[in-house]
C-alpha cells in the first residue's frame, strides 16, 4: 500500500495557533460527499475537497511529532 500526501498545511497557510507540545488536544474530522473539515480544539483548521473516488481508508502523516490517540469515535452525519 502506497501512502500519497494529497494536502498539507505549510508555512504561510492559515492554521490553528496554540497547539503546544506535551498538551492534550481534541481532534475532529468531518466528512461528507468528498469534503473533509479538520478541527483542532474545536477550531476549524482546514477544508479539503477530494476529487477522487473514496477507497474506505484514511491516514495522517505527522512530521516531527509523537502522537497518542485514544477514545476514537466514529459517527454518521445527518443533515
């Protein structure tokens, strides 16, 4: 399986400030009709539209960091 980076937040992009190391942060990813919205600490970080066909997998690549995830929940959106 090949991992392909299709979107990044780089220098000069809008992003959430105050995401400090060694601190617990909440993370939320909303997905509907190929549109992803990423929130950190309930603050909107980025919206991304994926034009390809979903294959049922999702991954994240974090650079220069150690991350522990727990209490992961998945909900169905209803609008």
